[in-house]
C-alpha cells in the first residue's frame, strides 16, 4: 500500500540520540544526558497544585478551540508586564505545544510552493514541517561572524523574495540572540518587502545578560510562537501559544477546530498558575547559567573548538572539526565510549553540521559536572 511522500522527512536526531541513550541506560550503563532540550527541574510546584485542583473541581472537557479565555487573558497580561507591549487577548491562540502552533501558522499563512527562509543552523522541525506541508525552504547560511543569525544584508540578498522567514532569538542550537537594533531592522525590512515574519520566542526568559525582545515591539504583521515548555518547564504538558495578526485569527481558528479540536484542558488550567512561579523558574535559569559557565570552560580544555556566544536558551553549539568531520559518528562514539549523550550538528545544518555538536546544559548541575569529567577523560 502507498506511503505518502509527505512523510519522507529526515528524523529528528536529538530524539534518535535520546532513544539510544535510553537503551544504554536501561542496560545499566551510566549516561550523562546532554542531548535533549528539556529543563531538568520538572514542573513548577504551583503548576502541579493548580493541576490537582483542576482535577478535583474543573470540568475537563473540550475548551474553546482558541483556548481558555482566562489563559489567553493571562498571556496578554504577561506581554504587558514583561515586554511593555499591549496585545489584545483575541490575538492570542493557545495551541497543542508550540509545534502545533507552527503547523497552524504555516498552514494559515503560506500555500504549498511558497518559499520560507530560515537560517542554517536552525531547529530541524522548521524545515521538516515545511517539507511535509509542501513549503519550499530557502536556507540562509549564517556563521560565527553573523552570530549564526540573519542580517538585513543576508535577507536582502534573497532572490526571488520569499513569502516568509523564520527567526529565533535565542536560537536553537546556538543560543544566540538577535540584538534589539538588528531585530527592529529585520522586522522593518521584512514588512517593506512583504515577507511574513515568524518569530520563535520559546526560549524567552532564559538569557544570560541582555533580555530577549519580542518582535511585537516592531511589527503587528509578524506571527509569534511561544509556549510553556522551556522557561516554564512544562515540556510534557504540550501547551504553546501564537500571537497572530488580526487577518489570521479566523483562519487559524478554523484549522484548529478541525486539526486539534482544542488544546489539552488540564494543561491549560495548570498553566494559569505558571506565571506566578517566577521565583522557582528564575532559580532554574541561575542553574543553567552555572552549567553554561562550566561547559564554556571545560569544552576548550577538552579539545573542542570555537562555539557560538550562547546568549540564551540552554545549548552550546561547539565546533568539533579538530576532532572529527562526522558529527553523527562522533556522537555515537561519545555516547558508547564516554557515556555522554549530545546531538550531532547535522540535525541543524545538513551540510556544515558535520563539524558541530550541540550540548544541552538544562539538566542537573551534578550531571553536567560529571559529563565534563567524562569528556576530559575520554578525549585525553
């Protein structure tokens, strides 16, 4: 029987490594988990308490397809409190994870055959979703000079002009920020050329210096994706949100009704409490900062080369060209011989990624310390 060509997309190698690491750990071996972009702290206590209360009192049936009105209002208040930006709750759409938000946004904003630009290296699900939806990806190769982020000059060089462009600040896998002035220039340039900007802001709240700025400061036509997985440490609850320009609200609502019916009710009731857990969540960021400092010191000592500045998120994207020209094989050896699980760069850049490895430092500090010791021993 036929299998659709839409399903013929590359695997998400971070999840492939996670599976191999689980198998190794299940066999009784010690594994240091630096492969997955998942907070090691678990769900905040206030969120768990809200979930228990909802189980006891709430009717956990379908919600509105666009999400609980109370949660949409609370997210809108977050934009005013955190960014000083006023966003109407009607523009906020609660989604089944930020991944579900991307699918809805891509379907509503782009047609099959449209061109969507993105920087290499970048989160692999962007291009894999586009492949499944028939959207053509236009790669913008950015390097350390551009801090692995787009510039107006790089965008201006695209010919023909793409219908859309994805930006991410902080970025996965590099952790780099688009500084405020560059973000403003890109947003203005994209609007002038008729390029629909999709801004992935899932790592906002996790920065080590300058705070990340929302593109909504500079554009009402951009699509913003965000969610509760990273800063709010709710990965398994599968809850995200979109901020949409007004012309996309009803199209996304119709799609959401048919694709997902509604986001998970229990996760929405629980997420209402997430914005009141800042003390616990900011303590997580302080731990990430310590883990980041340890890796930034250890990796050069162990023989790894240059890496991105890592302004935010919880990743270091390290150059391994001194050690290998095959990051996939290198990561397999590192897992089996040193017990350190990390993600090969080919996940994020199919060509240059063979010279890079992504390390996640979102886990417990003791695990990061032990992984650093194991790496130094292995590479000696």
